[in-house]
C-alpha cells in the first residue's frame, strides 16, 4: 500500500498551489483544483479500505496492523525516538473514509455556496490544509506525530472560522476556539511527555518490559492529561464554550469541523489509546464516561431552546460526541462479548454521525442561502419552496433521532446496550438523552419546513446573518 502516502501529499500540494498561486487563478480554476485533488484522495482512501478489509485476517480473526511508511525523525536515545509514518488498522482506515467522503462533499458544495466570495482561492487552500491535517492525525504511527497534526488541525480551524476576517464576531470566534483548545492541548502535551518518559516510547503500545519497570504507575496520569486535550478538541464540558461560536465561519466549514475529525479527534484519541486505558487506567476511562454523559445531557438541554439553526446543530454535535465518549468509557473489557461492546459502538456512532451531521449542516447552508437568516423566526413553510432540501434534511433528522431503518438507530442502539451492560442507571440516562435528541431535532425540522411564517423581504438589519453580503431580498425562497 505504498500509494497511501499520496493521501497526505496531494492535499498538501493543493494547499501550497492554491495558497501561493491562488491570487493569479480564477475562482473556477481554484475550485476545480481543490475539488479534483480531493476526489483523487477519496478514491485512494476507498481503494485503501477495499484492499485492507478484503485482505485475509490473522489467525485470531483480527485485522493486521500495517505501516507502509515509518521513518525516524528525531532520535533521542536508542529506544526513544519520534517517528513519522502511516499506520493502517481498522479505525484509521475507517477514518480515511469518513474524512475523504465528507471533505469531498464540502468541496463540491462550496463551489456553489462560496461563488463570488472574496477570498475564494484562500478558502479552498485552507480546506486542503484542514483535510491534510485531519488525514495525518488519523494515520499517525505514534502519539507525538498525532500531536503535530492535532495542532495543525487547530491552526486550520482558526483560519476557517475566521475566514470573514472583516467581521469582528468571526475574528473573536476564531481566537476563542484557538485559545481554549490550546489551553486543553497543554494538558495533552504534558501527558505525552509523561507517557514518553515512563513508557520509554511514543508508540501507542509500549512494551510490557518498560511498563513493568515502573511506567505502569504513571500511565493513568499520562492518559488523564491526554484526555484533557481530547476534551478540549471534542468540546466536552466545561471546554465546550468555543464550539457554538465557531458557527461564524462559512456553513460548509461547520460541516467539516463537526462531521470529519476536528471535534471527534478526542474520541479518536481515546479509541487509539484504548488498550492502555482498559489495561492500566480503567478508572480514568470511567471518568471519560461520566464527563461524556453530563456533556450529552447539558448540550441536549441547551439545543432544545436555541433559535439559531446552526447553534442547534452545534449543541447537537456536542451532545452526540458525549454519546461516543460514554460508549468508550463504559467498557470494562477489551472483549466485545464481556463488557467491551462500547468500543465498537462508539466508533460506529462516530461513522454514522459524520454522515448525517454533514448532511444537516449542508442542508442548513442551503436554507440560510435561501432566506438570508439563521433564525427559525425567518423560516417556516419552506417545504413548498425547497423540496429537495426538505427531504434530505428530514432523512438526516430521522437518522440522528435514531429512527429505524436509518443509520443512527443502529449505532445508538449499540451504545445504549453497552450503557445498560455497564449500569442500568447509565442506560436509562442515555436513553432519556436520546429522546431529547429526537425532540430538539424535530422542533428544528418543523420550525424550518412547516409552521406558518411567510417568506419576508430582507432588511439591512439582517446583514450579520447574510453569508454573501447580499441584502437584496428575495420575494420567495428557492432551492439552491
């Protein structure tokens, strides 16, 4: 699978090409370059997944862990070094599919949504950097390489959230996201240093010998500090405050931040370090579950009373990531038949959530494009004017609400099963939060597409909600 290096190199080259030469390109050329590169990356990701999952399994029925590339970058001691490479295993290959699929859809969608925007080429350059950073994070061969791309994801999100840099609110939101996640990442970095010192390696699976020499006693502290970084990136309470404000960026960016790997990076981190959590720090893992459960409830409660449709979806994301954290945290064993069901359930929900949440945000972008407002008070009755958006948004609402036969039903059902295995109280609490999810999503759906609000003429006061600065109102909303 030597070609997998192209999955990282192509979006990097796209970023450099558009970033350096974009100002001499037309909008159409820049968009075609960015979108074509992502289409190739998506094809390579699908080819990698096909080749990986169709290969023969090991004797114990598991998939092999492959490293097509791994080179030593910084050698410290004969046993401790920082390597750079590509790691392929079931969760990293799955994440390649999630990131490349959602990012390709965002690139295609943005071609029309951002049409005529000043900084169009810059926007596509930032998208390429963001995608490369997320891909690099999930295929990292060690915790330090993951941290490097983790910070690149933070920089990319800062650039995209603050894309409308002439708007004070967008500038404030980008700085808030950057600063809050940097504070959390300080804990992550200290955890990595503690881990490297006591485990004697930065790889995800230290040798038993190094742990027997005293490293095992410090592993819970290292993993707890790493989780602080994951909690910041994944907007767990009380570090959730940056995510609702991140809606100031273009709506397609919101889809990429919420659906791909930006906010689920914390979930991926816990999943990647899961053997160490379950083997040496089960109490820390259960703390992850309690933080996730409280965050899921808190965010769902706030989502029930929001009027800005993008903020409803933002708090929905926080709540759903809480579900994923709970699923990982309630595991009491690595064996899925004996208390380890949550690991599979959490990653399954990560996959399904990425797809329906991307669909919800892109649908929200279509709605905002039609009515030039984020507020539900400016909507109502849009099903008559936007039938395609109506149907696609309804499908996504049914999925996130857990209605069969849509994907969210199956992944949430597995999470609830894992929660009941862990504790009946946790099971009933998460079931109630799942019901709250259905309530606030269909409150949003009915507020947008039914109701009795007539389409209105725009006024200059709506400028803050106008994605394209176009204040010439439209007499009737139309399908984008």
